[in-house]
């Protein structure tokens, strides 16, 4: 089983998925720190359990970590992991 970790960008207007950004596994420790997860939250996320909302401050830090631009006040952001 392979787990894929993503940041999902949704329209606040109609909840359409606009963008899905895959997170490289070597960035997961930085992600956990930015998200402020406990060890339990981090462990569950690594197992592909849980979906977390991303606030503006977290989004800006995540953009820097991942070298990708995705934040807009017009969109809702979530981070998740799931098996494929």
C-alpha cells in the first residue's frame, strides 16, 4: 500500500477541487512542524488517517517549504493522506 500526501485547494464558492499538490515524503517532518501536530497526529497522518484544515499562516509557511504558490483568500485548503 502506498500513501499519497496532498494539499487540496477548494473553491469557497462551490467547493470544487481546484488543485491538488502532492507532498514529497522528505517534507513530512517540516509539514508536521508547520501544522503544529502532536506526535499522535503526526503518526496518524503518516498512516493516511485524517484531514486537516490549513489556515493562512500555515499556508504561507507551507508554500515556502514546498516552493509552490497556492494560497488565496478565495479558497479553502486542506491537507490529507490516503492510500492509492
